[in-house]
């Protein structure tokens, strides 16, 4: 199956280079150089992944990400020229699954794309079909989460994090362990990314469930 990637990047030379490399890796690629046009494509067409530059004309990448997240869980990797932690955290707060900082090596970008796809694919060899704790149920084959029968919409990263907690109930998980399990690749990344996603997850879960994901100061988190 050929995966379809939407690339929204206003720097034409960078966009062309990335497009050629992606096509060389057998991806189908749609390219936009404008924020508003890109947002229209993102919201009205189906893609397997979106690569979105933060600094775009007419509509910035963070706003596109916010709009997409209101309607879709399509994986998003943000491309940013700014390396400040606050900028990266802001990107993740909008719902992005990952980010890459310019200038980047194409090998790094491809590695991040492959890692995202690994996270969104159901584990084919999983023998567990369902996890259940305190009224919260995860149907792993369908990648769906329910609380007392009502479905909870989570992004793929939030879903993977929740499953990891439920599979390790009562076990304290370090931020490094969560990064390795959920992000799934050996790239230097700040552990505060975990804190960002814990906040996202707690906000989406019912208060009764959010309360049992506890912070272990100086170590990480535990569900108990």
C-alpha cells in the first residue's frame, strides 16, 4: 500500500527536495506552498501523514495543526526553523505527533516518518484484544477507547501512552522509558515532551481516570 503524505512548505527548494526524497521512498506526495491552501487540503482530503512547516504565508503551521486536530487524528510532523524548547512544546501542545528542526538531514526526517507509522499501526502479533481498568476499556484491535460505553477520541500518541500505562498498571514508568516505548526511536528529545502529552491525556480522560495517572516526582508517572 502506497502511503500518501501532505507536505506544506513555503520554501520551494526545500519542498522540492523533500518531495523527491519521499517519492524515492515510494510515498505519494501532495505539496502546498501556502498556509490557507494547505489547510484546505489537510481538512478536506485524506492523507496518511502531514508534514507542516510552522512559518507559512497566510496561515501558520500551528494554526493548521489546531484546525486539523478538531476534525482528524492524522499524524502530523511539524517542521520548524526555531529550536527553542518553548517553540517545540507549543507545537506539541497543538496536537502534533513530532517535530523536526531545520536544517535537518533527510535521513532523520525519514526515520521520524517511519517511527510515526510504526506507532499508528496496530500490533499484528498482539494477543490481547482488550484492556480494562475502572470502567475504562481499550479495544486494541480497533484502536478504540471507551469509558462506561462512551468512546473517547485520542490521538495515536495519546492512545499509545494510555495503553503503555494500562499494560504496566501499578508500575512506575520513567520519562525515558515512556519516550522509548511511545516514540520508538533513538533520537535525542527532551523528556518534557512526555509531560506535554500527559497533560493532553489527562484533559481528555474522565476525571476519575485522569486522577489515577499520578506524577512520581523526579522519576516519571504511574497509573494506579
